[in-house]
């Protein structure tokens, strides 16, 4: 019983920590970077963003980057990970307005590293990630598998 109580205290603490609220729970198991794209609905900007993800899949995977598209109109997400209340919390946390497309890059430490409004630049994002100290260590350890 003592172990069960301890487990619930730890689980409850994780659920309400700011890092846990920053991105999906699997980030606590498998550290990764996250790119959240807040959209006003499926439109040309979202289609362009999705095409970039397909074209640069190798670079995205090499950088341990998970992507997520959040539709602010329907309060839904591309992976089915979040409830509508959680999407609203993310919008508030990252100060997102319903009227603008915004991409937010979150580092492996759970903090915001960069943001793009009305125009996501994948080359700039790759450069930002590659300049991070943690990424520099990854490059030294395993090298570059692909580049833009």
C-alpha cells in the first residue's frame, strides 16, 4: 500500500508539472523536441507545413523532432493526443491567438526555443536546433545522418 501511495503522488506531480503540460507524456519516457503548429483550420498554410514535414522527414527524425498540428477552431490535434481542454491550456501557455498560424519549437528540456508566426521556415528551425548544446553532443556522438 505504501508503494501504491508513493506511485500516485509521483504520477499526480507529473500530471501537474509545467514540463508535463508542455508536451505529450511520452516525452517523459523518450526525450524529444516538439514542434507544435497551431492552425486556424486546415488551409493552404497547413498543407504547406505538412508538405515540408514530408520532404524533410529525414532531417526531422535525425533531430528527434515530433510534430503536432493543433486545430484551434475544432480544438483537435493531428495525433489524437489532446482533449479540447488540453489544447486550450496549450494555447494559453504559449499565448496563441485564434487568428494566427503559429509554430512553436519546444526543446528536450520542455522549454520554448523558437516561434514562427505567419510563415514557418524549416531551414531556420534546423539551424536553431543544430546550434543547441544538446544537439551538438548528439552530432558528436552519432554524426549527421542527413542534411538540408
